[in-house]
C-alpha cells in the first residue's frame, strides 16, 4: 500500500468520530430547541384559553408566537454554527 492509502485509512475513522460528535451535539442542542419551542406553545395555549373556554388566538398573539418560534430557531442555528466552527477549528490544530 502506498502513502495515500494509509492516509485515507487514518483519516476516515477520524472523520467518522468528528461526525458522531457533531450529531450528539446537535441532539443536545435539539433538546434545548424543543424546550424553547415548548415554552412558546405553552405560552400561546395558556393565553388562548380562559377558564377552560378556548377563544382562539388573534393576529397580535399569532405574531408574538411566530416571533417566539423565530427566536428559538435563530438561537439554535446560531449556537449550532458556532459549535460547528469551534469543532472545525479544534480539528485543524491537531
């Protein structure tokens, strides 16, 4: 075997390990994202009903709910990108 083959044999497991670490981080962050989205849902459900009688949500409430969801998504993807960059920077230094 030549040097390229050895390099490929050593590189593939390293890439798989990094990929698995990214997946586990994404799952951890995904649970944080789900908690944030759940808080948005609970807020809108709590605001939509009074005394067990649902009166629906108005336009203003729907916009507030959409902003809440947008904040959750923005925070999740910002942290995901930041952690991905940190992992990529850490891999280059090895």
